[in-house]
């Protein structure tokens, strides 16, 4: 039986029901098809596509046009998962008006179900404005990759009492702003559990331990297809890069020695028609 399309209300209800939430990134049609058919609850078209798909050194160069391009590819195929458009750096921290305009683009052009933005209390007014404009928002606190340089690099956040209290305050501010869920990234497990218990909206962890209401990973990380670096919190459920490399090497060899294509991979024509051409 075909699964129904999930909504923001369905995701919020998961916390009340005590059901865990699964979330994966997808950046294009074929990956989104596989993830959606796998029954994953939320698909994030993350700005991590800058590094994973486009080869940038980090997420900062990613543009709205690039995000919309990939979001459209994902939403063309998804029938079940809630699709989240990740607002890239510079798309929401310039002005509230610009933030609403770009969030609208995700909904109108990208056909996303909602948007995600990074930041705690300082970004809560922006999140609230987008929510008031009729667009659901997912928050993101802890390690925020877009502003990692201001945090001293890609480091675990909330490791002392003051920083941990600040994270709880950030979470409550985003909840008050109307966010329907929160991503908690690179936070000590006990603190992530405290944050999860402090808010009524679902928390989805990435490097934040098992106490969150759900978990998210980058699809290319979990299947071993991105090897520039592997964060500690990533579990590789497969390592398909080796399989792909072997297939490429075999193809090259068969082309060079004339074993590909075989007759079964080629097209034929009627002998009498061929004879007409020859004569």
C-alpha cells in the first residue's frame, strides 16, 4: 500500500507518540527516489550539497539558485517524505524581508514542504517572521556549519555549563518562534537529551546522541560515497565507492580489449536492408 505524504503536523505528532523520526539528505532525483521508497520520514535538501555534490570547500558559496535547482529535482519524485529546503548562507541573515522572499522561493519554485535555517536566539525573530508568512521552519542549533568559523571550527558545542544553558535557551526561543522541529548538531549526548526534554517540538540529532527524537545523516556519508572526511558521528551502513570504482575499471578494460559492447548490447537490422546499402 502506498504511504501517504507526511506533513509538519505528522512530524510534530511523532514526539507526542514517542515514535522516532528518520531523516536523510538527498540532493537529486535518483537518491531521493531510493530514500523515499525506503520510507524515510524527512528528506533534507541540505546545503552540504556544496561539498558533497558541487565540490566546494565548504557550504558558504552555495547559492539560492543552486539550492532551488536541487530541491526541484528531489520534489519531482518524493511521494512520502516531508521535504526540507536548507536555506544557504546569506539567504536569510541579510534582512527579514529577504529571508521571507527566499523561503517563498523554496516553496513556490522548489516545491519544498518547509525550510531550515541555522541559529538560535539571534535568528529566532527571522524564523518567526517566516512562520508568520505561512512557511513552516525547522531550526538548527549546536554546531552550525555555515558559521563554523565563528564557533572556532567544526567542534562539539555546549561542552560547559554556560554553553549548555545557552543551547537550551536557543531551543526554547526557536520553539517560541514557531519552529516545528530542531536539528541538534555535534552536542554532548546528555545536553541534547536535556534540550529534547525542554521543548515540546521534536529534536533530530546529528552527532547528538540517542536522546533526541530522531536522527539525520548525509546519505553520501552513510553509504561510503564521500571520502573527503568522515565525521565521528557517521555510521557507514555500506561502502559503495569501492564497488563503483571496480565497475568503472572493468568497463575501461572491456572497452580497451574489445569485449564491450557484446552483440546483446547492440542493435541489428534486416539483412536485406543492409544488403541494399552495400550494393
